[in-house]
C-alpha cells in the first residue's frame, strides 16, 4: 500500500472531530481499495468529507494541512511503543500533511526527554505515566497530561522451562529496564501484593537491547521486558517464550476503580498549553496522534516498515509481529482521567515517591471542553 494514500485519507477525517476514530477506519479501508487511483479517490474523499461535515452540523473549523502555518510543535518520545505510535504522524509531518509543523526527538532514556521539556526545548513529551506525575510535582503544575498513549506492555520472558508463572520467580534473579519509572513501580507493586518482595532479586539494565543481547548468551535468563523487545527476544532466541503478562497480574492485584496498568502518557508544558488552548492546536495534535495510533493497527505492515526505518526494531517483520501487543492507544478526557488517577493512586499507596510525593491536582488532567 502506498502510504501517501492512507495518510491523505486519514487526515481528511480530521474534519469530523466528533467522528475521528470511525472516519479514520473508513478512510483507511477506502485507501486500501484505491492504491492505483490516488488522485481520483482523494478528490472523492474530500467531497464526501465536506458533505459529511455539513450533515453533522459540526461547528468546528475543518483542520487541514498547514492550518497552523508558522507554528512548530517540538515532540519528544522514547524508543519503543510510544514512538511506534507516532511513526505514522512523523511520516505525515515529513510529507507536509499535518496541520502544523512538527519536530520529533527520540531518546532511549526518560531523563533525556524530561530534561529537554523542563529546559524549554520540547513542548510535548511522551513519558512513563508515573514520571508525568513526578514532573507535575517537581515543576509545581508546569505540565498537564493530554492523553494516555500506551497501555501495559510488560511481559515476562525466559527460556527456563521451570518458570511458568509469577510464583515461580521466588529465589530467582529477574532482569528489567525502567528503574525509577513505570516498569519498576508496577513490578514492585505486583511482587508486594504476592508476598514476593524479599524473595525475587531484580537487576536493572539501562536499555532493553542490552537484555536482549544477554538472551543470546544465555536463553535461560529471566526478564520482564516491554514490547516490542519481549517479542524480539522470543523471535531471535529459540526456546525463549512468554510466561507472564503483567497486565493480567496487575488486574489480579489492583482494586482501585478504573485503575489499569499504564505505560505512557502524553504531556504538554503549561506554557505551550496556555498559548494554544483556545486556537485549537492542542485538539489538532490529539486528533492527529489518535489517527497515527489507529494507523498502527489499520496498516500494521507499513507502520512496521516505519518502525524499522526509525531504528526502533531492526526488522519490519518482527515489528509487525510485536505491534498488536504494544498497547498503542490514544485515550483522552474523562476516560483518561479515571484510568490514570486509579493507576497513580495504586502507586502512591505502595510508594508515594513513585508519583513525586503526592497525587497531582485536577489541573494535571487536560479535559477538552465540549
């Protein structure tokens, strides 16, 4: 499939702000059917979109490429699922198909992204969920969360045939990444709830690729890894398999309303939010991010190619296999607030410092006005 066709069709659906998800799916299907008739079908899609906007009675202005000319949004994300959800958006930016200009920075460590955000070098950042709360407290309300971009992506993998469940980790060493962020606190909570805190040795490494290399030397090691690296280890090392889904383990432990295991959220600096809350740019960013996340499933093959080109995963076939388990999402407004509040409350009760010492206030949650 030619990506230009898919991108054009997806971007047209921004005109129907209240139907973004449904329209993205429809236009993606149309694009798949019209690979060789790009020009004619694009014109038809435009006409259909204008008619639909009229019929819906939408009072919102149509969002088109270049609508916010001269405005550049500086976006930072981490190497992994958060950037995998953005790669389509990144391509649309290169093709000049976004309503705004955008600059993307990908890093391997969360502190690199947060330092740039605090230093004014980034406007929007995709960071671990608990770190967003830490930053809110550290900056005295200087950031707000606009969406949940990644759900739980942590999985236990090993080639040790004696390991088949969480309880089998007693007396074992488990390798992980994410010390001081979501993976650590989620694992700490799950171990504590199962009485395993003192009987499981956790060793942290700076990058998931380091642990992946360790599997090549010894497939019997035990690791809890985020996607897509959990899949990479299984594909590259015979006998390595998944034995635990931390989403399921969290759900067994957590009894906190809407709480769910989250990985990443999208935050915006308060200054940038205040500067653009009224002109629709924040809404345009969220809508485009949503379309990018939807494209990751609607056109997984092409998304996988973009993931490989970005250097997140070396080979596109492995990326395509990992995508369904990467938890890519775009959850906003009250649903976002309920899920994130519940998650942060669980972490706060387990370790207050994991969320920056106190729970964030209501101004932490950006809710679009109806």
